C-alpha cells in the first residue's frame, strides 16, 4: 500500500522558476577585515564593492529585483564610530553611483525607518530615488534601519485602527491586504534569500515576505562574495522543488503541475490542490469559503 511519502504520490512539482527577486543578507564584513588585521571599516568598504559586483552579476543573469540588508534596526547597538562610518559609506555610495545607475538603467529605492537616519543621508536617498525612479533594467532595494517585526507590527496597528474606525471588518483582513501594508508593497516576494558568512538565520529580515523563499547559506564573508557564489546559489535554487505546501499529482496527471505564480504583491502563489477527480491551481491561502467553484477541500495538501 502506498504512503504519502511513496514516490508515486509524493512527486516533486515543477523545478523552481527563475529568480525574479533575490534578497541578500550581507554578513561578515567585520570578520573579513579582522582576519586580515584591518579595522572593521575596511570590511564595510570592501562590502560596498561586493554590492557593486552583485548588481552587475544580477544584471547579467537577468534578475530584475535585488534587495540587500544594509543596516538593521538592531545595528544601532554598534559603537557610534562604526555607525557613523557606515552611514558615511552609504551616503557616498548613494551620491557617487547616481550617474552610473541612471546610465545603466538601474533603479534604487530604500526602505525601513527614515526618521532616525542622518538628514544628509536622507537627502542623498531622496535624490537618488527620484533620479532613478524610471530606470527599469534592475531594481536595487536597500533595507536601511529595517526590522521585519516592526513593519509587521505597524501593519497590524494600521489594520486595527481601520477596524476600530469600522472601515473594514476583521474577517476582511487577507494576506493580500496585509502584504500591501508592508514596506514597500508592489514588489513580489523574494524567491531566494542568500546569507553569507556561514550564519544560518534570517535576523529579522523580510520575515513575512520570505515565508516561501528558498534559503541559501554561503560560507564566504560578504566582501568575498562574487559571481561564482551567485551562480552556485542560483544552481542550488534551480535544483530545488517548490511545492508551497502542496503535493504534486501522480505522474499520469502532469497537467496540474505549474511553476509558482507571482503578482505585484507577491501573493497568489500557485499551489497544486488535488481532490479526487479534480485538479486546480489556486492560492494556498484560499479557504473553503473563498472557493467559488464549490469544490471539496483538498485531500493531499499539507504543509
Ligand atoms: C554585516 O557585516 C554587514 C553590515 C552591517 C551591512 C553593511 C553593508 C555594507 C557596508 C555593504 C554596502 C551596502 C550598500 C547598500 C552600499 P558585519 O559587520 O555584521 O560583519 P561581522 O558579522 O563579521 O561583524
């Protein structure tokens, strides 16, 4: 008798689709410098070079959106001199890269808290965002003074206010509505999250948005990350099977397999729901009450 894990039933769905949104936790600048007997800021400086390389490599590989974690809300706990140095580096990058970004059709946007960022850095960000807003070849998103839990809390508070003001009912709160309140909406969820330096955590980075992302951990420190490491991460991603909580249909029913869908809010992940005699590609969040076709609850979908 077959079990759920019998290969006849537990078949992989399609291989992962192309990476359209890559997110990177750039870790290890400090250790990179310390290992070389250098001050930590040298590691951050080399980290900027690695960002430049990543952008080039992503362009060559046709990845349209790249998000990098440049400064977390927790990074304020670092010594003041390091924080000041980091913001000096960011500002210099935002100013010095402007022309080349526009020339190469690359957009930059920054998300996270703005109120604690030094005014001069804020100005550089605003100018860069304005000048590159029409660029389309690649979108580099920089998370600065960013923390995922905080943005989730802010979204929850906003929705609670809407409920109190009777603008919406609690049951109207959907994943889509919630995602739309996270900063910034309008960008699909990352399919792949890379973290360097051998650490294996998300560290409060895109927690909601990475719910179904594939994770890749690279042992190298960020300043050493190069195109061959990106290629390795993409190869590893391509070799994986993305099921989004569903099971694939038996081998004689290949029509039900699809690759993951994508829409501007990163919602609507395609899920294979298999009911006897019925196949459907639907949003995983869809519960029975949403099912307009009156079909039964899937038998073989689980997380
Ligand atoms: C982690 O290294 C990295 C950061 C705190 C982010 C800084 C990133 C850069 C300077 C790259 C440049 C980015 C842009 C957008 C221009 P760490 O200091 O935590 O390393 P450690 O864990 O070895 O101490």
